[in-house]
C-alpha cells in the first residue's frame, strides 16, 4: 500500500510533449508527490534543478540538445542530493549499464505499466536502486561479462582487502538494497555509525556513491548470495 503522506519534490525532463504531460498527470493523480517543474529542455531542466533542488528527477535519455547521460553527469556535478531515474524507450544493456555507472538510481522503459514509474520513485526515495526484473536480469548478465573483461585486462589492487570486518558487513547489506536505518537495526548500531562506515567504504573503494560501491564490490569478487546479487542491482515490485 502506498504511503501518500510523502511530499517528495519531483522534476520532469522529457523532450516529448505528450509523454511529459502524461507523466505529470500520472504523478498528480496517483501519488501525493509535488511536481515542482516539467520541461522539454535538458538545459532548462538543469536550471530548474538548481532552483528547486528536487528529491527525484525523472528524465528521458534521448534528447536533442543534450542527451540524458550528459545531463546526468552535469546533475551529479551540482553536488545536490537529487536522485535521477532514467526514462527510456531503449532496453539496450550497454545503455542501462552506462546510465547506472554514471549514477542513475533507476531505469524504467516508457512502454512499461505506469505503476512501475511510481514504484521507481518510491524505491529510489528510500535509498534503493530500481530496475524492473526484465531489465535487471539483462543488466546483470552484461555487467558480469564486463567484469570478466576488466578482470582479465587489469591487475589493479583489489581495494576490498582494505575494508575492516564491520565495513564488509555493511557492504554486504548495501548489496542487498537495504537502507541505512535497516542496516543499523541489523547490526545493532546507530544510523550515524552506519553512515560513517559507508563514507569510509566510499573512500577506500574510491567511489562517490552507493551504486558504484556495489558495482565495484561485485566486479571484484565480493561474495554475496544469488538473491543478494539481484537486489544489489534492482528492486522490482
């Protein structure tokens, strides 16, 4: 059951006027989220993000003046807590991989049921990564192939060996898509302590966010069970 008490601030960027209008109507009718802006321009979208500091940005990946991947990089450089969910008509594995590697927190196909979009916003707002199951399976297979190629061509130090026992425990739970509050409960520590461990993990693995910490861990031999691997990449309804 959806929690309609949430007042997330959502901003929409899509150069297709009809699709942009449809997304706005969907969010307005099926959630209590506040749509603070909607634009067909990537550059204007960036300006609106600077102005309104939305919690979530739903953004098309195929736009004429600046594509979604370029815009995603620009958004990340703003240093805000804004999270981006990619909307796309393409289910190309490489495109999904590149988007997630650049920091997208979710990826939804425009052809999917409208409920998936609301599910994505909810999951990402809770600190999870959202990929519908049909995409997560394809993504993970592609990711494994990339990891094998990287492993064969690189002799770099495995930074996982620098983690403490507690940091490994926290990382294990991160790969399962568990939020900080739940991690604190499982390890019987404060949420502040969890955040400290997570920051230490980011520094040691030389990454900037949870998504890339999980990707690094999985590509460098971090041992997790099969179900945890799927949770690391996707939270499906």
